[in-house]
């Protein structure tokens, strides 16, 4: 049965949060705030947090730099996953992925459908692994961030979750 195995010890992980927006600032970054609060409420650490514009090269540079920091276990981006010309977050992620995790986007859209109906098809939420770091790209709405964290990430980023989770695989992400 899926769920938390209370006999296992919780392991806190380090998560970098990146808001992708041409208009958000620290004062109005509600999606980044939602993620940061949920991350810390679950016992994890927000190791870094930034807001960057919708510029693919800038995003790749920042995420790549985080992938080179041994203490960054996970990168979560919010924003830029739509279909407009300025939405380049997914392309930035895919430039870095060594392995894509297609089930994340599929499950996210299924969960999102419960909330926003067919509008979920406009989301290109995605996930993958780069140099041993998990990367998740979420839409920029607070609702989408809540759906992704509450419905997927808080379970998969808890080593106690059964039958399996992303955290227990971390030591093996770079094996050859």
C-alpha cells in the first residue's frame, strides 16, 4: 500500500527554487512563496531561491550552476511552461536533462485536470535528472505549484514514502 512508512527515518534534502518571470519580484512571487513554505513545512531546506527572466540561456546557466553544487539535491522551477513565445523554461530544462521523467508531467496534468479541467493541456510541466540533480518544471500559478507539491513532490521527495521514492535513488543517479 502506498504511503509513509513511519518506521523509516526522515531525510531532509536541499531544494533550489527558481521563479521564471519577466514581471515577478520578491514582493509578489506568490508561487515561489508557496513552494518555499511547503518545502520547509515538510522539513526540507530551501538552499537557494532566485527570480530570473524568461531567457533560455540565463535559465540554463543558473540551473547548470546549481547542478554543479553538491548540496543541491533538487531544482524546482515555476513559470514559463506554457506555449507562448516567451515560455522557454521547458526548453532550458531539456537542454540539461540526461534522463527525462515523463511520468511527472503526465501525472501533473492528470492531477491538474481535477482542478482546472481541459486547461491543463496548456501546461508543459516536465521533470528530469541532470548530473545527479532532480529538476522539476512547474507552471507559474500558485494553484499549479500546490497541485504539484501536494499531489506528487512531497511524497516522492520523502524517503519514507512506499513503495518507492526519488530520495532513495539519489545515491545512484550518477552511477555508470
